[in-house]
């Protein structure tokens, strides 16, 4: 059976860089389905699944949940969506995530959107978000920054070496960031 592989764009960037905000805009303009790995994991906690407590503890510590758990949730969401174009937001977060996703799904991203933002600005955004996220406290935020630098930036470097990274200055206001995002999606989608 030869089923056409879905189109995937990885949306990466530090905690609070604006991945979720911009993905919502991209969905409206370009017909992608938005899959936030973090949102899928938080839904898994809420559903009372057997992995819920483990996931909750890892998110509280800013640690990266085992690949198999996250990949299973992503695969299920892809299958259930009925779409063939996906923004995968906040994944892959380390080299192991990346390699496992590629091995299991055989999907390579079309490109990688990288929201580049200073820690100072990201911290300000996260501390004023007020959506009750258990990881939006200064202790966990510091841990998330550390994991991003040590584990997630190397993934972006990997894709940069393959010329797949589209870097965006994410420190600007939402509308300005989206203008830059639009240029990238317009020139990559034909
Ligand atoms: N905001 C957005 N853009 C702005 C702008 N341009 N100017 C001013 N304000 C802006 O934005 C954050 C806040 O900033 C919002 O209040 C927004 O209005 C404002 P948002 O769009 O939510 O940023 P985002 O990058 O999505 O931030 P988020 O906190 O979701 O990023 P994280 O990468 O930290 O969180 P995620 O949900 O992806 O992961 C959480 C945890 O889950 C991880 O730490 C990890 O423990 C776990 N996880 C895994 O283990 N594996 C995975 O694959 C994924 C997650
Ligand atoms: Mg998010």
C-alpha cells in the first residue's frame, strides 16, 4: 500500500518564544493542523491515563518525556485529523526525539520554523501568561531554559546543517512576527 506521507513542519523555539501563538495564525491562513506536543501531553495527564503522573512530574521539572510516549500521541493525532499538513509544535526537543520520530514514522520535516527570542523576553512572557500552567513558575522556567539550551538547540543545529531551518526574530510584537512567518509559508508552499 502506498499512502502519501503527510507534510510536516516542526515549530521550535524556547519556552515562551510564541510557538503556540503563531501556530494558531498559521492554521487560519495556510490550512495546517496544529499539533502541540506539550498540549497533547497535558491532555494525557487530564485524561487520567496510566502515564499521567509520570508526565506531570516530568513537566514540573522541565524534563523531556520519553519519545515513545510523545510519538504515540502525535501519531494518533495525525491519524485522527483527516488532514495531510501538520505543524508539530515543541517537538522534537532532543536528538533522541528526532531520531525516534524519523525511524518510527519515516517522516522528514519540510522545514523547521525556529522562533529566536531572548531569555529575558521569554521569561517575561511566561511569568505573565496566567493560564495556570504548572511549569510557569520561575524555578521550572529556569530548568526549561537549561534543557532548551542543552538538548533542544542541538536539534535546531542539526536541521540547520541540512539547510532546513527558517529562523525568525520572535522578540517582536505578535503581528510583526506573523508577517515574517507568512513570507516563509508563502515561499515554501508552492
Ligand atoms: N506571546 C506570544 N508571542 C508574543 C509576542 N510576539 N509578543 C508578546 N507576547 C507574546 O506564548 C507564551 C506567552 O507569550 C503567551 O502568553 C502569549 O500570549 C505571549 P506561547 O505562544 O504560548 O509560546 P510557546 O512557545 O508556545 O510557549 P510554551 O510555554 O508552550 O513553550 P514550551 O516549549 O515551554 O512548552 P510546551 O508546551 O511545548 O512543553 C511543555 C513541557 O512539556 C516541556 O517543558 C516538557 O517537559 C514537556 N514536553 C516533552 O517532554 N516533550 C515534548 O515533545 C513536548 C513537551
Ligand atoms: Mg506552547
